[in-house]
C-alpha cells in the first residue's frame, strides 16, 4: 500500500498553487558566518599558546563592549519612555521588547 503523500510535494499544501518561496540564505551571509566562526576559533586557540594573555585581553574587551552596547540600548529605550505610566495599557512597559524588535527588523531587513 502506497503512503498517503505519494506523488505530492511535502513542501506545499494541497490547495496552494503558488511556488514555494526561496528561503536560501545569501552567499555573503554564509561567508560572514564562517569568518566569525574562524575568528572566534583562532582567538580561543590562542589561549593554549604563548599568546594566552593577549587572547584573554581580547575576549575580556569583546565581552565588556557587548555589555556596554546592550546597556546603552536599554538605557536609551528607558529614557525615551520615561514618562510612560507603568501598566498603562494593561501591562508594564518592557523596554527590552522594543530593543529586540528593532534588532529583529535590522537582522531580517524589514
């Protein structure tokens, strides 16, 4: 007995006749990802060499810069909405939510 989906594409529903969207990542984004991966691997491998103090300093600097950048974004968001009444629309304002929405729009080019 043949399976129920024999002869049909698994990617489409039965009533949908539109072609499937091309969801393949761009070549440039793959290259950037590999570059970041290899850079992190190189930096972490320096920890096992005679350059371990340099690697530690670089990792600490990267960590502190990320903390600083996220802190600035959250403080700026809270400053922009400092006059909002907490819970005015039925729930308290979460400044992290709009920062994440903005980051998502930037990442997906929306």
